[in-house]
C-alpha cells in the first residue's frame, strides 16, 4: 500500500527529524564541560613567562556592585589572546554588607616547590583572587567560575590544575578550539592555577580528544541524516 504524502507533511517530517537529532546530540554532550568563549583565529603574541622580557602581565579589574547580588564579569591579562582569564556569573559571590565594588586580580607567581605528580607545569602559575570592597571573598557553593589559560606554543595536550598549598588537583578541562594551546575549566574555589602536561608531551596543544570526537561524530550523523531526509523529501514531493 502506498500512502500519499503532501509537500507540507514532507517538510514537517524533515524538520522533526532535524530537531530530534539536535536534541540527541545535546543529550550526548558532557554536562560538566564549561562554557566556551571562542573568538576568531588571530596571530597570537609570543608567550610571556614570569621571567621573560616583557614579563607576563598582571591583571586587575574593578567591577561596580549595583544591587544586592554580585555582578557578572570577565577579566583577563592583556596579552593577545590573554594568557589567563576568569569568567564569573551573576550572584556567584557572597558579598559583605555595604560592598560597592568587586575587585579581581590575576597575578603570575613562581611555581610552588611541589610539582604535580608525573607531570610538569606548562607556562606560568596564575594566582586568582577576589575581594569585595577590600574583603576577600570566595565563590558560592554551586556557582563555579570558569578559568581559561593559554600555554606556550606547541606544548602538547594539557590540563588545568589547581594548587591548594599541599598538592595539585587536576580539573575537567576543555580545549578552546579556535585558540591554540588554550584550555578552560570550571573551578569551585580560587587560588593558584596552571596548565600541567606530561614531561614527554609535545606537538601543539591537542587535548580533549574524547569530547571533540563525540562532537565530530554527532555532527557527521546530523549531516548524513539531514541530507538523506532532504533527498527523500524531494523524491516524495515529485510523486503524483
């Protein structure tokens, strides 16, 4: 038995298939991945180390508080692209009474005497700190900030890690696809943060292959099915 399908029904069928596929891809993607703030590719400044000339930049930014909640903000060092950035959402900081300004500082510091186990620090260690009208503040529970670090060129696969005074903790890290050697991670507390990598790694800041492969496979599946659906739609529309 042949069922007649109108052009409008074909288009709705095609649209529905696309929506379902996009929803499936969204569900497949890891929920722990931090937001990515990609920008158009551009020539990067040479990496500045703490001891290079000019040295790595210190960043400081004052953000006015206009209500009862802390404001959202982005701050970063002045290299192009920045070597260290932080992104904080609205309401992420417990403000002391009467606070009128949030100040964020990003300072390159000497690496601690304790090295990460079986790893090495790749580039600078950056100290992230927040104050509200001079009072140190941290992040609220359930309100992580996103830290983005750019490492030296061609260092290989790296991971964002935080030093807590006694040891290093690696963080779930995501490579920024359009900025070489750059990785982002969510943090629940601030302090000293750096990229770490294997002593034998090299060849240019890959990393995050599992996540990238998932996205590539999902996009390929979407394109394949949508093209197939489009061909079927044309054929069905041409039937008498």
